[in-house]
C-alpha cells in the first residue's frame, strides 16, 4: 500500500513538472513570436497549465497576457478577433488561486507601453454591449493585493509611468480622468529626461477633466504652481477663472480621435495654453 502511494506521488510530481515545462515552452514560443496558427495549436492541444492540481489548456485571456508582454501583435489581434471581450476576462491569480478581478490586460498594456495592442483592445471593448460594463472595465482598480499594480486603474498607472500615448487613448475611449494630483507630483519629481512625457500626461488629464478638484498642493505653494502651470491653467484649477479657450477648443477636436492633436502645429499644442 505504501509502495503504491509512493508510485502515485511520483507520477503526480512527474506530471506537474511536465506541465510546467510545457507551460514555459508556450511562454517562450510567444516570446519568439511564432506564427499564430502554431501558437493556437500549442495552446489548444499541446501545452497545459496547472490549476487546482489538474492540467488544463491555456485560456485565451492567459494567452493574450503573454502576447501583451512580448508585443506579439498578430497573436493579440487573432485572440481579440476570435474571442472578442472574453479574451479580456481576468484569469485566476496564479499565486493565491483567487478568482480573477480587475482589468489586468489594460494594466499590462500600459505598463509595457503596448499602444498598438491597447488600440485593438479598445476596439474589442466596443463589442461589449452595455456601456456600464465597458465603463466599469476601463475604470477598474481590482486585482490581488500582491500584484504590482493592484488598486490602480489603467489611467492612474499611465500617469505614474508617464506613458502619455496610452493615457490619451484610454481617455478618448471614455476612461475616467483620475490622477491629477499624481500627475502634478510626477511633473516636479521625475527626471529631466522624462519631464516632457510627464507634462503631456498632465495636459491630457486637464483636457478631459470636466471640473478641476480642489488640490491642497496648489494652495500650499501657489507661486510655484502658477509659474509651472501658467496663469490661465492655475486660475482655472483654483476655481477663479473658466478653462482656457485653447483647452475648450481642443476638447471638441479630440472627440474625433486621439491622433487629431498630434497633427496640430506646435503653437496649438497643449503646452501653448
């Protein structure tokens, strides 16, 4: 009986090691950007991940995470075309095995600055149906507590990392313009080499901000912020003046697409107000 138990235990461990090897091989295959048809054959028939002590095939949402990390745009496009919003479902956490929550694909796209795939995801979200569900997904701050970006929305993460192009795309698609205070802090604390991107993030938030919140840092150091932001923007954020005319005009323009602003001449760019 004891010998039989040992044999069973060894078999289980051998199976687990085999699944880990095949899972890693799938990860490497996506990293090497193998053809889509080959990756799908592997995902559906050859490689497995370990779930509650049992092997199973990788889900489309798990494959999309790999495609995001390694910028395999063709594979990401296939998964989103084939599985639509189901490919954006949060998979179960591999560490604590809790039910997936939040929008990990959005956060991964922002963290790795995968602008092209993020655009594909935004297009897939338009098939979501209910506007409320789409909005909840865009503004989601879920995720397990041990995950690096837990508690942060994709917009907040884009501000933190100064990924301005990702931020603009999210805002154009309707994500809530959170993170103004963090954007101001980022502007004065980041390296000089990243200040241009931090300034763009701040400008984009201002562009989509319906009503500026009262921020204590502006009250504490008015001269400093008035110098950094300019009189018009500072007065608007303080609630003593309307938004600058250029900002109001650009708000109308950006509704036709995120690329409209970049096509403007320099003297009409956001930093000109």
